[in-house]
């Protein structure tokens, strides 16, 4: 789906690796895209804000979680 279809999302970080974009944000927001235009949103079961994502070891995407106080 195009990103505009989500409405407002507080995006914290986006990375590109292994031929895909991965995007994280507020309230457990996580989405992936092969081209940066069409995105697939993924359920995370997380209510916390996803702050950062990092490419590691050629295959992993550790995600940093946290809320501002």
C-alpha cells in the first residue's frame, strides 16, 4: 500500500539492506518495502515506540524500543 494510506504515523527510522527498506515508528509501527513506494505494514504486538533499526551481520534487523517520558 502507498504510505499515504496509513494516515499520520510518527516515523522514527528507516534503513535499506538486503534489497528492502524497513521502517519503524510510534506505537509499534513496522513496515517493509522492496522499492520505497509500496509498503507492507506488519503487526508487532508492541505498544511501545520503535526508535531505531540497525542492519547487522548481513541478515538481522535489531530494533531499539523506548518511550519518551
